[in-house]
C-alpha cells in the first residue's frame, strides 16, 4: 500500500497494461479485494476502455469499508473512505464502470466460517468493525483520528 495518492496512481500506471486484441469489444468483470479510497480502480477502468472494452463491471470481495480500524490496519479516517461518500451505483459512475457490487457482511462472515469447527456457533471470532462500525470492546478513549 503506497502512502500517497500520487504514488498509488504512478504504481497503477507502471503495473497495468491492456492489450487491445484481448480486450476490444469484450464485457469484462474486474474483481478486487476492497475499495478503500477509490483512486486506483478508475485509472484501470480507463485503461481498459481505451483498449476497447465494451463493458467493465466491478465486483468487490468484501463489504464496503466505512469505518477506520484502530487495531493496527492502515485504514484511514471515515472522511477518506469512498464508501462513506458514494453508494455502489454512484461509485460505479465515479470510476467509469458499468456496475459495481460488494459482498455483504453476512456473506463475508458465512464464507470465512464455512468450514470452521466451533464450540459456540453464535461466536464468530472475526472482527467486522471496519465494515459495521461495531468495535469489539468499544472505542478507546484516547483515540484521535
């Protein structure tokens, strides 16, 4: 994860390319693990459109990240999280996609726990605070975002 928007955009430009003979006229589905700020998927979609993609659809393998994580993961403030500003349809338009859909929180928990043997089926053991805003044990009093 690059520390600045400029570095993330440079990384996208260096890392990705599209061969028009593979993309032109095709309906594409891009799958990503998450969208945090929303500033890297747009240039990728533009690259694919410029190579002739007929449609570009986005599927995100996590629910929308709407809350920061104070437990050690580098997730920014709520104001920086794109899912707090735009719903899926608005975000699709913003990044130039034909559609965008997220996995639900329930779907994520079900997938993660599918083969888990548990002594107490009502306890998940997985933190979803960045997705739901429900922080285990509440928020620390000295927290400064």
